[in-house]
């Protein structure tokens, strides 16, 4: 069988191939004279190949067609070299120059291959810009996170809270569920952050979910996330759930008592299996976060009434920490007042002080709204108080009413404890009704229901005329 001949490329065919190359092919001889360049040069420099061929590279470089030159480097090093060049048309070329040697080892030609990377260069700059922004945002987020997770030193100034914090630190060391109990405003969210900050997950996110603020029909998709097309109106790409968002960190479920029985069952399943499905999804997702829950409700009573699942209650109640109300932590009031006063003086550029009478009024008050009520009151006083010293007369009317309603002495002519209590109750109600003039105001000032206020007024104030106060014209 005859050996098949391999077709040979003639000059014209080879030139046609090179002329249609996307990359620029640029050839000079040992003297630096251009002996060939393909049509890509028109895109790169805005001139035809015929305007370049026969000229010296040095001459073309002086005409600012491109810079820097690569052939002098190749002539000196006698090996291939790659660099980036900028052209007169604003393009960026990645150019590789390769020497071709004669039989004596001398450079005979230099072949340059130049690829337009302008678009890639733009992408690279955008990427570098994005990376710089990402680094800045990461720093800013870290600063905000540290600020958000900051625990005031004042928490350590109460003996009761010191004991609670000791327990919280022990609990923080183990990756178990924690249930925080306490009235509204006692600082449950602050304690949850404290536990997170002292746990092995402290470098992870701390995600707060207020179960009372999210509509129950949306709670499942918010907590677990949803897959693409899970329901009408869903995001086309799906959505990440809060459990997944809290990965490597802590998920704080505040107001857990507000969950519907349906969601309680779903949460129980997740806690038992340590896994879940997104809404409309089939992929099993693992739970990788610590769960802390909190409520101001009596979960045991809710269990008895069938409003809270018993099995979920026992699942949540592995470690229970109860925060006492502020009225049982009187030694915290003064440090708290000073802390919030300093905070809001700085915020509003004020220099207020608290008088002794005002501080004593704070200590006598029961603070039904706990620390939150105290914080809001201090902020209000800093803003509205006219003078540098905040006095007891600057306190709100309802606050003053409670102080005024308390008689200075216990009744002296009482034959028994029951009589003494009844007499004391009578004096309080009579004085409050005389000064405030309505069952609504009495109920508000004494923190009792209006029906109870009505009953006590009928009992103790029949025929009594309340004081008429003149309304101020503003």
C-alpha cells in the first residue's frame, strides 16, 4: 500500500490562516524590523498591517502604539518573556515574545503573540474592587457585631445577677438548649447574648427570632426556608431559613410561648431529629446551631390548658434560667440609672444629673416594665428635662401618682394584720381617687385592672368627692 502524502501548506494558505487568528501575530527579524503582522493589529492599534510591516519596532513604540516593548527583553535574556501592554486605543494585551534561533545559536526572529484581555482586565479590576469592599464590609460587620454583642458591666453589680451569670457561664460551655424565663423587660435577650458570647460558638452568628412578631402562617418558611417554586409568590431562587442562617452560631427564639401548636410540633420534630426539610424541598438539612428560647409566659400553666405541648416544654427545659423582675433587684436600680444616664447624655449631648429625691423615687417604684421601662424613662428625662438636674417633679404623672398614693405611716389603731392591710388599702384607694379622679387613672397608677379599681372605689370611696384639677392651657 502506497504511503499517503501529508498535504503541505503553501505561503498563501499559511498567511490566510494567520491573518484570521483572533490573537495578534507579530514577527520581527534580528534587526527589529517588522516582517509580518496579521489583521488583529487593526483592532489593537487602529492601523492596517501594511502601515506596520517594514518599520522598526523601536520606531513604532515611539509612536505610542503600545508600551512597554518586549523584544529588547527577549534579545537580552534569549528566552520567551510575557508581559502586559497598553495600546493607543486603550486596550490591554497579554503579549508573549518567543525567540527563534539560527544554526549558530543567534536570534534570527522574534515572534510575538498578543491576546486582548481588556474585558478580562476589567473583570479583574472589578473583582479586586469587590474584594476590597468585602474586606471593608467584613470589618464593619465585625465592629457592629461586637457592639451588638456587648454586655454592660452593670450586670455584675447585682448579687442576684452575679449568681445567674455564673450559672449562665456553666450552661454556655455545653451545647444544649436553654430556656430563659422572666417578665418583659427583665433582660432575657441580653442574657441570651451573654450565653452565646461565652460559648464555643461565640465566633458564629447570633440570630434573634421574635416568635410574636412573625405571622404564624409565615413562621415555617422563615424558620426553615423554602425551595424554588414552593408556593405562589415565592422567590424564584428559594430562600435560606433562619436556622441555616444561624449555622455555627446561636438561634435565639424569643417569645417561644407565642408559637402555634402546629409550629410547636414542627419545632419539636427538628429538635428531636436534629434535621429538617425546607418548605417544598426534599434535601435533608442538618441543624448546626445552638438554640436558646425565652418567654414571659408561664409555660407550665399553658401546658395544663393545652396551649403548649408538654413534650416540647420538657425538650426546651433542659437548662432553665429565671431572671427576677427589677422590683426584686433594688440594688441594680442605681447602677442602671447611672449607666443609662451616661448613655443618653452622650447620645443627646446633654449633661444631666439625677437628684437624691429622684433617685429615691426610683428606688421606691416597682417598675412593672422592668429594665426596659427604666431605660425608656431615663431617655425621656434626658430629652425633656429643662435644667441640668433631673428632680422628682420631672417624673411622669403616673409615676408621681404611685409615689403620692403611698401613705407615710402604717395605720396605728389596727387590731390585727388583716385590719391593718384593709386600712392601708382604704387609705391608698381614697387618696388615689381623690387626686386622680377616675377609676381608669387609679388602675393605671396602681397597676391593677379597671374592674378591680371600680370595685375598690365603690367599697371605700362612696360619697367621696375627688379633687378637680385645672387644665393647663398650652
